[in-house]
C-alpha cells in the first residue's frame, strides 16, 4: 500500500471517529449540527481518471455515517452529490485548471489560497447540508431547511477551513 493510500485510510478513521464520538453529540439550538467528516472527502484528490472510485469512496463514507446515525441513506446521497460536484465547482472557480495535464488535483490552501478555499469549502458544505436537510425533512418546509442549512453550514465551513489550515501547516513541515 502506498503512503497516500495509508494517509487516506487514517484520515477516514480520524474524521469518522471525530464525527461519531464528538460532533454527532453537538446539536446547538436545534439547528446547528457540524459535519466534520466531510473533511475526508475534501482531502481526496480530484481525478478524471478515478472519478468512479471517488464516487464509490463517497458512497461508502455516506453508508458508514448512515449506519452510525441511523439515517437511511441521507448521508450517502449527500456525500455522493458532493463528490460528483467537487471537480466542476473547482474548475469553475479556477478555470486555468482545465488546461493542466495533471491527473490528480489535491485541493489545499497552500496551492489555491485562502479566498478560494473559503468559497470552495462553503459551496460544497452548503450543497451537502441542503441535500441532507431537504431529504431529511421529507416535506417542503423551506424556511426550516434553509435555517438549518445556513446555521450548520457556517459552523461546518469554519471547522473545515480550520482543519484545512492545520493540514496545510503540517504538509509544509
């Protein structure tokens, strides 16, 4: 097994454990529930060649979260959606990447800067949260869905940007 594969396995264990043991127990004011396990998906490379593998990994990540939260496929759908949209969103934010011949693009603050990181992370988090809360509500209560999406999305985005900052610092050493 390569070092990169081992690092992804460790990231999976760490972020799923953080989510299950700590962040699943946070439900502030009935609206805020951060989902830091998304960081695992964000740390996976963007690859045209391995898109199906990445979707499968997102699917399995969602199933693991659904098993711990007894949420019957909600996280699975939201994770696969985020993984499917990762590449098009990044390419729309940084069009010059389309010309890169690089197969695997690893998103990091070091390479793309803080502003792009904040926008990219926030867009993907809000897509994940909206999909998750919309399906969970199983009704068209747009006010409640948007309130939960915005409240949880802001907290999750802040936490993920902090994690990305620490990940960037560790990769510089």
